[in-house]
């Protein structure tokens, strides 16, 4: 049991938690250790159980997901927080990053994306949902054309450049896999390599990017 990813699930809708429970209980490497229906309860359960990953809704009664994430990360820096939300925007994504989250999955995502995201943040990585990756990559490609960022792009293999173009077109992992006739796992590996080579593979780099873009306010 000790090698399983210990997960705390936070959502104020019982029907959402029930659906997530049904999905995640089928995963041999994930164990739901507790559930919470509001931000205050989420912080208390996290402190008590010290889970590996917290699956965090943003719109919660009393303490919202941003505040709950900040409090959990302050108390438990090793616990990864993954946002699962209806809000699909750069602004919410970067606010959650600023609060300490390591990934962001919209509720419309495919179940495979959510499971992949949980594993990614547990391993210390950042999970970028395709629509968010698209905006990052398009911005990076724009800067590469203007500046001397070609070197990073030239460091990509031919296959990685193909995958990069499809990410920039907004295709999901599944769609990229079908287009290139490769497995979803292979697409995920290419994406991780691309983000790493473009220096957009860590939470710190993403936060720096967001500050440059004016998406995060820096408190004096």
C-alpha cells in the first residue's frame, strides 16, 4: 500500500466526488485517503493525513481553492496540489500556480488526462492541459521568431517538432497520438521532453513566465 499515491479529494459537489471516486478507484497506483467538501475541511484533512496529492476544486464554500492551496503548501511543502475546476483560463491557472499548485485540469478533461496529471504532479512535474500548453507554446514560438530562442527549438528532434506544432494547434494528447499513429504515453513523453527543452517544465519557470506576461501580480 505504501507505494500508492495517497490522494485527498476536495470538491463541494457529492456527485462530482462520486464520479471521481469511481474513476480513481480503478487505478492500481492511486488510493483515496479522504474527501473534503470545503476549503477549511481540506486544510484540516491534509494536515492530519499528509497526502501525496490533493485534488483541489477552486470554487469552494468558506475558504476557496486558492487560499486552501496556499495553506496546505505552507504546512506541507512536499504535498502536490492539482487543481480540478470548471474555470479554463490562463488567469485562474496562474493564480493557482502562484498559490502553490503543480497542475490544472478542467472538469471537461478526459479521465486519462486526470489520471496522467495526478501521476505527473506526484513525480514532481507540472501538468499542462492541452489548451493551456497551447497558449504557452504559441507565445514561446512567437518569442523564438523575434529573439535568439531558436537554439532551444533546434535542440528538438524531428518528432518533437511535429508534436510541438500539434500542441500549438491545440490538439489533445489523444488527438496527437491518432494523428501521428503513436501511443498516448509516447505523446506524453514527447510533451515532457519539449517543455523541459523550452525551459517550461517546472512550476518556477511557469511562474516566471506568468510574471513576464503580467498574468501574476508581484507583491512588493
